[in-house]
């Protein structure tokens, strides 16, 4: 009977070791799956973030271009208005000649 009892104990221990190995395999598989899921989630999140950044940058670039064009149009209008205003002012030839003579006299 003792041998039978010992065999039962050895069989039980072997069975427990086998169950422990199976549990370790299950845990290892679960860890690998979780790691893969985390990596996939991180990759998707980074991809989505990069996509959103690209969309926002594209919008800012477009807004910036519109702003630059409006500034250029405003500058051109102001220059044109200034030239038009200058062209309406009559030139006083006598005063200009007198001012130029004054400059030339101070240089000499």
C-alpha cells in the first residue's frame, strides 16, 4: 500500500507540475498578447496623432497663405494710394530749385 500511496503522490506532484507549466504557458501567451495589443494601440494612436497634426498644419499653412496674400494686397493698395496722392500734389518748381540750390551751397 505504501508503494501505491507513493505512486499516487508522485502522480499528483507530476500532475501539479504539469498544471504549473500549463499555467505558465497561458500567462506567457497572455503577456505576449497584451504586449501586442499595447503596441497596436500605441501605433494607432501615434498614427492618428500624426494625421491630426498634419491636418492642423495644413489648415494653418492655408490660413497663413491667405494672411500673406491679404497683407500683400493691402500693401499694394497703400502704395498705389500714396502714388495717386503724390501725383495730385502740384510741383512747385521754384521752391524745389531754391531748396536744391540751398543744398548745393551748403556742400561747397
